[in-house]
């Protein structure tokens, strides 16, 4: 914290009207934000979020490849089981 900009304590009672230094006084306060500033803040936030993302394939390619092979093997096994069940089922 920069203590040079903080309000200074005055021990004299007759100087109470000047409790805040000139650097802390605001001449006017603009309460509205312009459209350009809002768009810039929105774009900046999106860029920050995008730059810190963790893509699915970038985190662990080996784990993703193993999960994909396991899923394909499961699907093929299920299809083979269903095919065998249909072939062995008695026809009426």
C-alpha cells in the first residue's frame, strides 16, 4: 500500500475539514461504462478463459487412446454377443 496517498492524520482540531488529501478527492464520478469498454472487458475475459483451457486431447493422449480402444472393444463384444444370441435363438 502506498502510504503517501493515504489520508494523513492531523492532531490539530481546527484542520478537520481537510481530512482527505487532494489525491483522494474525485472531482466527478462517471457511473456509466461505455459500450466499447464493456465489449473490451467481455472479449478480454473470454480470451483469458480460452487461454487457460485444458483441451481433452492435450491433457493425456495415451489415456484418451486407451479409453477409445476400450470403448470400441466393448461395442464389438456387445455386437458379437447379440449376433450369437440371435443365431442360437430357436425359431418358431
